């Protein structure tokens, strides 16, 4: 039903648009498709290059096919700024809906509302629906944090998953998911799976590099995996203390670092 409503809105917008910017498949088919290694696509499609509309669409499609989603999104957003082609926004919106990127959807609907002011009511209705979903995801996020503070990690993860089922582009939720998953792995105290949590912690650091908790958890993981890995353990303790930590967690980091140093005198 939702897809049908969007299709009706899409067709009506294109019909009433005074600039008649229509996404024509017959034009795109004339552009030669580039088949190259996915690792080099960013170099093949630099954002500084000048593209025609058809070239930009083909580049975007090739990036998506090679699963370079983030670069594809940035690429087409950049092309929209340069070419002011509304078709680019429609394409971005379709992918944002597929990926549950609610914040991106909001951004694109606001852009379309500016371009097609005659359809402002329909876009406002879409935006309101997105805001409702975002609020619901925030509710589950807050419930997850409450459970986390009560040391109920499984309940915290279950509540967080409900939020993640609604939205994929919330940095707070994505960061917390990686922290929570790492805590659960560490709590199992199984050296064979401890290494797995390092990838989650690296993701958390990529999202919020200013936070100290991922580095602290890395120190714990390295300690439990290999107590003799003194350099990695101490480096991560020190990194944690140089970053943002709340007072309680900072005391915990200092205490565990001191215990580790006494063990290794």
C-alpha cells in the first residue's frame, strides 16, 4: 500500500512539474556500463568530474551494483547540488527507503517539498510519518539504555533491536549497538570469541571517535584474550582515558588499569 501511494505521488509530481525533468530509461541505456573492480570505483567516479545527467545516473547504478552504498549516496547528492536534477532525489529516496534511512528520507522529502511546492501537503504527511517512526525508535533506544544501566544486557539488546528495525541511520543507536554487542561478548569470557568484539568496537570508534568506552572495552578484550599483550592493553587504557568518559566509567578504567599494572610489575 505504501509503495502504491508513493507511486501515485511520484507520477503526479512529474506530471505537474513545470521543468519536466523526467528520468528516461531509454536515454540511460545508451550509456556504456563500466565493469571494473569495486575497490577502484571511487577513483573512476570522482566527485570533482563533470557528468551529464545520464552519466551520473549510470555511475550511481554501477556504485550501487558494487555495493558502494555510502559513496553512491554521497556521489548522487553531490550531483544533485551541481545539476539540480530532481530525478536524483527520487533515486536517493528509493534507496533510503530500502535501507530504512529515516533521517535521509526526511532530508530528501524536504528537498522535494522545496522543488515541488504544489505537493507540499503530501510531503508534509510523509515527513510527519517519518518523525513518528523516529520518535518510536528513540523510545526503544531509551528503554535499551535503562536496561543497560541495570546490567540487563540481553533486555537492552532486545529493546535496541526494535529501534534498529525502524531506523538504520541513527548514529547514537548504531554506536550503542556495537558497544552493547561487545559487552555481551566480553561477558561470556570465552577467549575463542573475544576477538570478534574488536570489529564491533572498531565500528563504534568510527561512529564516535571522541568516546573512550570502545577503547576501554578493547583493553578488556585484549586482556582476556592474551594477558601478555601488554602494549595493546595499555595503549587502549590510555586512549580511553584521553577520550570522553563519564565519571563512573573513568574511575573504573583507572582502577582496572592500576590492577593490570600491578599484575605486570
